[in-house]
C-alpha cells in the first residue's frame, strides 16, 4: 500500500501566511524604532528566508509531475519546521524582554 501524504498544500498555505506575519513583525520593529531589536530583526529575517524557501519548494512539489516532488516536499517540510523554530525564538525574545 503506497503512502501518499500530499502535505504541500498545507505547507504552502501555512508558510505563506507565516511569511506575511514575519514581514509585519519586521516592519513594525522598523517603524517603531525598536533599537535593541537587532537580534530579533536577524531571527525574523532568517524566518522570512525559511518560509520563502518552504513556499517555493512546496509550489515546486505541487507543480512537479514526476518523482522529485517527494524530495521537494520533504525539504520544504524540514525548512518549514526550522522557520517555526526561528519564529518561536523570536516570539520568546519579544515576550520575555530578553533583549533590553
């Protein structure tokens, strides 16, 4: 029995939504002149890159007609999870005022 987990639509929608959220966070930090947010800026930028890569790979997985689509999907899944970790760290830095 072949297992067919087509997760790419879920990864694509979630990563594109979180990509937009990261842009909002980064923009609000810049507009509010949050001077001590350099680490937060960097973590948010890394999360943006991760979610963008995940979105692109999910899209390629969806559009691919042959077997490499499974490879794209696995890489997109890993990159998406990494982006979530970076977003979590950013949120904890902001929430607990670790950056002063």
